[in-house]
C-alpha cells in the first residue's frame, strides 16, 4: 500500500518527484517522463511554499516541440495563489532560464493543478505566495 502524500514544507528549494496514481498523489523517487522520440522529457518539481498546500491533481506540462528539437533545457519559477476551492489562481512567472521558452507550457500546466484547501475554523481559506519551480530536462 503506498504511503499517504507528505505535506510540502518550506525548506530551501527541495526537489520532490510527484507521481499521480489516480485517486492519490504520492511523492516518489521516480521521475515522470514523456517519450519524445529520441529524447525523454524528465521533469523535476521543486516546491517552496509558505502554507500547508497539498496538491491533489497535477498536470504535467507539455515539452515545447521546438525546445525538444533544439535540445533546449531549462526551468520556470512561478508564484501563485490557491483559492478556497483549491484552484490555482494569479499565476505569475517570477524567473525562468532560458527566458520565455518554457513559460507558457509551465503556466498552462500549473493552472490545471488542484490543491486541498487550507481549513481554518472549519472554513476553506485562500493561500497566497505559493511557489513552484518546474524543470525541463532532456535525456538522450
């Protein structure tokens, strides 16, 4: 039986791999990959959150075809908020390398994520200043 998901804390840029197993989300040492012909996209997620955000649904970004073809790798750091309904809102790219190559794919994927809302006194609360870094790497 898989371990229940661990809450994400705020250490300095930890690297955790998240695997969606259907109903449950679990942290795993396995890295999700997408077959791109001669390349394999390996995506590493780095979380730095100020709240107790628990991801429930995660959508992997699509590796931009031009970047895959040209062998370009990089990462996108984003800041966002979580609504009381657990939806990702107010996504802003705060840093990226290379600039503007992976931004659109990363933002589009993050907007599909769903979180367990923070409950305070029995009521769901918004969570602000959440951060995530999506890394895009190719393996030959």
